[in-house]
C-alpha cells in the first residue's frame, strides 16, 4: 500500500439499459426525454399492484454457454469495450445475481432453463468477466453495498489507482428485473403503482430496470492514450453510513451529507464549485426528500441542475452507480444534464433544480451519489478540464 | 503504514471469544447448525430487539461485531462515530434468499415477506450494527477470496490509509447450513460457520492492548516480521 497519489480517471465506459444497447444510445434517448418503462412480460405480475419496469426487450441467455440473463446483459456491455490494459483488476458489483438460480431451484423458472441451475454468486460473475476479457480470474474482488455497490466499486478503484496499487481497474455490474427483486420491492411498498416520478410532488415509488455497466478506472496516462482526449478525473469520493435504519434513509440526510462532504474534502473544492448533480432519485417519497434535505444542507438555496435517470431506465440496483457515473461523464463532456423522466410537477424544494427538460451547465465538476439499504451512501465527484 | 489491532470478536459452533482472551479461533465446519452465541443481553445494551429473529448469518455477524467493539473499548455511544465495517463472505446471505423466495410462491407473490427480502442483502448485517452502535463510516461486503478475512482486512486498511474512517472493523461472516457442501455450491467442501472481526486503528488510545501491524503493498505483517495470511493469525498472538 503505497502513498504515491496519482490522478484516477475514467478511461472507458460502456452501458446497456432498456433505453439503449450502448452508452451512446442511452445518452441520446435520455436527452430526448424518452422512457423505457413498460408493462412487465418476463414473469407474471397479475396479482401485484405494480406491473411495470424497464426491461431490455430482446434479452435472452445462451444456455450453450451456461449463461443466464445477467451474463447476457453484462456480455453486451463488455463487448463494447476495446481490449483492456494487461493486468487490469476486475471489481464485480452486481447485487442480486443469484436471483435466477434461486428462482430456478424453487421451481419457478421455465423447464427449459435447467441449464441455468448453476450457483451464480458474485465470485462466479467476476471470474466469468475475467475469463471473457482474457484476464487472470484470480485478480479481482466483489463488492456489495446494496444500491450503491458500483459507485462504491468506482470509489475503491479510484483509490487503488491513485495510491499506486493498480494501473487500471474495471468496475462491472449487471442486475436484471427478476421476479425475486420485483416481488420483494413490491412487498416493501417501494414500487410505484403508477409512474416513477423522481422529485415530483406526487411521486409514489420506484420502478426497476435491467442495467449493465463497465467503467474502466485508470491512471491519467492510460486514460489519455485510450481516449485520445482529456479524460474525466475522479476528483473525490466518499462512503458513509446513515447509522439509522436498514431500509429507510435518515430523514436528515446525515449519511449522504457525510459521503458528499468526504468527497468534497478529497477533491479540495467548496460546495459552490459543484455545478451539476446526478442524484440517486429513486422516486420514493423518502429517498428523494432525504436527498433534497442533504442538498439544502450542503449547497444552501443555490439552484443548479439536478437530475435522476431512474424514471427513464428504472432502478438498476448494483449497476446504477456505474451507469450514472458514465452518464455524468457524458453530461460533463456535453455541458448538459438530461431531463428527469416521469417528472411532471417538481416538489417545492426541487423547483429550479430538477426539470423534465435538458438543462445546460457551464461547469467542469459534477456530483453523483447513490444510497441503499443498510444505510449505505456513496458519492463521486467527477471533473473534466480541457 | 502502521495500524494497530485493538480488539476482536468471534462466534462459531465451537464457542465464542474476544481477541484479548489470547486464545485461537476455530471456525471449522460442524455437523450441527447450532451456533454457540453469547446471550443477547450480554452483547447489546440497550437491547437489539430484532436479534432473536435474525437469520444465522446476521446473528453471527452482529454477535462478532459486538464482541469486537466491546473488546476494543468502543461500546454503544450516543454520538455518531466515523467507524467503518468491512466484511467478507463466501456464501453471503444466500440461505435467506431461499427463505425469502419461498414466501413469494403463495398467491403469486402477494404474501411475500418484506422483512426477509431486506435481509437478502449481505450488507444488512452491517447496517444493523451501524445503526445500533452509531457507526457512520464506510460499510462494505466483499466476496471472500484468499485467506480467511484477508480481502476484508486489505479493504479496511485501504480505507484507513485513505482517511475515510478513524477506526475500521474487518471480518468474515458465514451462515451457510452444514448441508450446503453437498448442495452443489462448492462440491466437496463444507462451508465455514461463524464470524470473526478485528478492530483496526491508526492512532489508538493508550492503555489498551494493541498489536502493531505493518502494511506494505498487499502484504500485512506483524511487528516481528511474521506474515499475516488469515485474520485468525491475529488471534492468540501476543501483543
């Protein structure tokens, strides 16, 4: 563990969502204000109150390869990456990859899915990713921090690179809309029975989404060579716990404030130097209120663009942080944040901050955060200088 | 970087104990699924009301963390403290995944248990402890990889080095039933059972028993140069 601090940068990023087969496609359709939320056809939902999600339409596993749907989704993201630097360390951050296995073992999956009856636990996905990319399957770790998993993975990846421990780290995550998770969130009364509307005055819950992302974190030299352009730097990161409740966020936003504060300290910037914010924005009453409380505590009355992608692509669980970091990097590049899908009438504290239209911004720092069950919070500050 | 072990706790089918006891730890598999645990009132003051209903994984993790904090002189406190928790596991909370999913099979999911669903996340055990003991540092669950608890130990040391916490707990939790070795998960191997955590500090208060660790690159060594290959190497080692 050396202490030679170096810049950790985003050297590459790929994402597959229900809005697009690539990060470019997702970004284009997000900016156009489109939504991928639709009635669920993957499993029966007739007896449930909540029947929509953002599913990738043609997602199908290849049983000859022993793959399940999570693999099929992740494979699409991995295939979009150029060859990786030798020795790249892999961090897997998917959250509920064993859902298909558990469903199959419990007799709920179709008969023709017997090939899927392999126990896909996190280490199995990480080794599968390594083998697929020609990397050493023993090099890597798996992280679970609930819905902040891939943001936490990027944070640790940045630390590995900036400390000199690693030259390049690939943070991977994929989670699908499974019966396991959809029914569970429905039981928790966390799903919207109407439309997912982050930061809306009438918001009533989240909707789930298929999502996969792979974000390569590397030294500035590696990133510049790979991109041929100035890369986005991970200027600061923070991780903190609410120490409050296992499923409900702290109403005073204390954990999120601490995570953002830690990231600001590391980035060496004041709150007024953050010019845009990609919020977790699930669309639940309590999460979004907690985030606005934290925003007001840290940033005061200042109005700057805040957005959530979850009304358009759904909540992609472990993949959310990596997808949102990749989207935030695009926002920095283009100087614009996308509309918040589903938003109709912003709640009072969101006025002048969130919008159902794109919002331009002129700065070079963006904040992205995720929060999750178990009280976890993760914050990343991304910076782009020409 | 130098770091000090200031406490530890463990629970297993064979018994339980603390780092300062000076005894070794035995987490080896047992034919019995019963875990030897301290009484709840000896661990949690005020009581952790849900403790009795926790699954084996959550119960083992909470008990070992409580023992470790007490051993390090860090009992529950009214003020938030920037203390973080990193655990590793091979099987995580998969047993709860099956228990939860069974509840979804009646009436097409209408009777699914929201409580069990929450505990299908392996980090909920850390959230329970963070809330009870007012710990506001980073909380992460990692996959176990090489050497018992070493993945968590290295991650905890990295977070200390990065200045993201004043104190970190690192440990491993396993709650798989003894039948899993034959259930197709890891054929031929019985999973370990129990939990073990150590408390790590960069600047510990004086007066406590302490064990100094030297961390370079990915190597963790004792002051005398002895290499640490497992968290269990820290137990039964003279400070």
